C-alpha cells in the first residue's frame, strides 16, 4: 500500500511542510499588520471563491467602498475616509485572505500527490489530514471573527481574534513539530523530560494568546512606557472590574502581559542555562543557545513596541518574534525529549 515510502520521500514531505510553515509564518505576520492598520473590517463579505478577484475597475472600487460605508466602522470611526484611504486598508485585508487561500492550495495539492504516489507513511497520514482540517477551521474562524466587528461595535471581539491567532499558531507549531520528527528519525523518543519541556512550550503559547488580547483591545497604547506603567510599577486600577478585567480592561491586560513576560524570561533563561551546562547532546546545547537568542530578540522588540507607541513595523516584528521564540522552544523541546546521553 505504501510502495514508494523511502527516506527520499520523507525529505520531500519535510521540504513541502517547511514551505507551508514559512508561508504560515508570513500569514501570521500579515494578520498582525492587518490588525495594526485597522484593515480587517474593510471587506464586509466572505466569498471563498469569488473573493479571490479584487476590484478591477473604478466601478468595482466604488461598489466595495459603498458596501463598507454601510457598516459601523465607517459610520463611527472612518467617516472622513475617502476612496484612496479605503483602497489601502482593503488591500491589506484582501492580501491576508488571498494568502490564506494560497496556503490551502500549497497544502492540499501536494498532499494529494504524495498520497496518490504512496509516499506518505501510515503513521504520518492522519497527522497530515488533521492539519488540513485545522486549516479549514482557521478560515471559518477568521470570518467568524470579522463578523463580530460588523455590528454595533466597530471592532472585532478580542476573544475571537485571540482564538483566530491561537489556532493559526497551533497549526504552525504542529507543522514544525512534524518537520522535526521527519528530519531527525534517528533520534528516539525518551520522554524522560517531556512534561517539563512541553510545559515550557505551553507557556510560550499562552504568552502568545496573552498578546492576542493585547492586540484585540489595543492595550499596548494604554501605557507606552517601560519599565513603569505610567508612574507605577503596579497600576492601582488593575482588576477594577474583577476577573473580567483580565480579558476586557486594557490596563490589566497589559499588566498581565508584562508580568507573564517577566516570569517567562526567568524560566527560559534558567532552563537554557541548566541544559547547556548539563547536557552532553549537541542538539540540546544548540537548542539552549537558540532559546536565549530568540528570547533576547523578543524582549527587545516587546519593549521597543511600547516605547514606539506601537509603531506598525516594530509591533509586527514583535508578533513575528513570538513565533520565532516558539519555534526555538519546539526545537529545544524535541531535542530534549530525544536526548542522547552520548554522542
């Protein structure tokens, strides 16, 4: 049933998944820019097939702009926007949606080809199919998110935005994990440290979700200072609305994100130092170094995002840095869970 499954087949599948992962990384970056430029509500319809064709004539652009003018974001926020300004935000959202469709094509057609050629190992097949299903759910969740901003409140729900981001990151992370498994088949699963290292990956993932709430509520604008928040280390207004403040009050959301970051810095540095010192596995040592480098990069971008008053290029790089850090954690996690005592 699998006559053509060889090491060369695995290499081709790993290359294909790597291309898909890189494009998904770009998709996450573009999604961040779309949010930062408030472009996500510019396309008020979801057309999975016809939506791949942008407005091509002046009449098409005027029609798209007229549809946008019927919704609260234009009526309450962008009421002075002209057609030229609309074209800018429309193209960000349009490119975001088109890239999502491109990912589907890049994934589905090679998958079918590899399956028909019998190049996919039996154990890998359900994992690849699961990724396809999750990708489809991501598209549906994206429109569900946009719909939340096409009502009285001209902004998408931070809950739906965070769910949309979280699923995208989950798809990316699972894909990277499969790549690591396929490209290092000689490393056998030990599992001795799996709880600890997977816990680290889970914390970084939760940190990214925390960033989703910051983006979804524009909490980054509330205190563009560091290390203090305004004049306080701990603002007096945090949790003023009870537990809901953690998800709906900008001061509490930014404070929690900072606090989470401080704790993660201490944990990652401690884990990296200990494993670099104690492990005899070169892959674990490289993974430990990668953790610290990615962490420094991300912390620098986080502080810069605040001090730049959430400048779009810096904030987008900060979101990308979170994915880089997660990638480094996944590499380290795989290395630690398959650690060899002797080289």
